[in-house]
């Protein structure tokens, strides 16, 4: 299931399809002079009309100082076009990365840019999927973060990255495109409510440290905020320092989160419930195994990497009707 930006319609969309690059490309991507485009801004068009009026008036009245002023302003404007072009020429989009989030939450997309040393580049604007941010390179590298809205689970193709500037005088806008081929990942949105975790099964009984458990696991040094009831006074007196009892609480056997156990729900609701159970199992420190149709079981395990693997598998499940599995 992939989420992609809708193609722009009209003349602007047709022009963008003709611009370089014309297809996704691996990073790093260098913005050379053939990929930099430049056009006057609204203020630039006004300035151009003003210069034409000054030049026509100076020629009509044979006013050499006014003609000289018009030519000097035209030279400054022409120089600003080269300066705007040089702000982008030679830039290199090194990489993009983002931590996956649940659908509906904004995705923080980090764009890493590098430039040739020796030239300060400020006031650059990076745009992607209707999100924009300002980027300044004081040395030879910089990073900016775009907040991209997400709506659907699955792969999110960022599409074209546009880097633009109107510096130094605001008379023209120079821009260039980068088109990363690497998609981003959006987790499924977990179910807002619902039944608790299913009972564990198998022989993998687990235990975790808990301040109000049943059995003492070990003694540790006292930390600020520990309850006085947890202090082991006799061992503390023997060692000359405060020691605190650390308990353990049994958690039961490994969890089995099976796709077929939630077959009474609609397709997307199954995915959302399993995503919530994965988050709850991770918060409680449980070990779990995720079983999805047509895929090898994930786990049993626990931890951030196992959670990511399970949520990624759920995010990349096909859409409803793409191979549903009936009762076993």
C-alpha cells in the first residue's frame, strides 16, 4: 500500500514534468547548472517595467544621467540573476531520512544538503508535499526538517524536492529539483480502543522488574525518588550505604498476535488492532510473535527492532480484497 503525492494539473504540472530530473534518482544528487532554473518574481517584473520606463523617458528627453542610472540598475539586476543561480549551483542533496510515524501524525523529514566550501548560502527554501522549511549553509553542510502530513499507512513517496532562493535582491527566483527514489514508511494508526492483549501461550514464561512485584530480584543503590518502603535497612547497615529492593513480577508466557484471531473485523480494522497490541506489548515489556497471512512468523522477541519489524509488516499489508484469508 503506497501513498504518493497527486500529480499537479495544468501548465505548471506539465512544465515540472519537463524539468530535470525526469525520474526518481539515487542520492546523493548534485544540482549542476543544467538543473537550475530562474525566472523573475512579481517584484522583478515590476522592476523591469520601471527600468524600461526610465530608459524610454531618458532617451526621449535626451537625459544622460537618467539613462546612466537606468543602465546601472539594469547591470545590478543582471548581476543578481547570476548571484541567485550561484546560490544553488553545486549544491548536493546527500540524503533524506525520517522516523516512521503512525498514519495521521506528521512525519519529520530530514533533508541533508552539502555544498562546496568557501561560499555561504543562506535563505534557501526546501519544499516537498506542500511542506516547506528554510535552510542556511554557513559552512559546507546543513540539515532542515520538513513536517509532512500523513493520511495512509504504507510507503510514502516524497516525490520531488524543490530547493529555491530569491536572494540577493528578490528580483528573481532560482530553483532546482531533486527526486529521491527512496520511499518513506508510515505505520498503521493503532486502534483507539478495544480489548486488552490476548493471553500468552507456550512455554516462554517471562518476568520483568516492577516496584510492586512479588519476589525480590536483587538489591541496588538508592536513587532519588525511591520509596522508603523499598529500602532494605539491614543490608544497608551492613554495607554502609542505602540499598533498595528490586522486585520482579511474572508476565506469563509469550504472546501470539495472530491475524486469524481478529478475522471478525474488517481488513483495516484488523491491522489497526494488531498495531495497538504490538505497541501495548512493547510498553509492558512482553515477548510476542506476530503471525500474518502468507508471511513467516515474526518473533517471538521484544524490543524496538522487533516492534519496527512488526509494524513495518503491518504497514505493507495489501489493501482489502488483495488476498484475504478465510478461517483456518
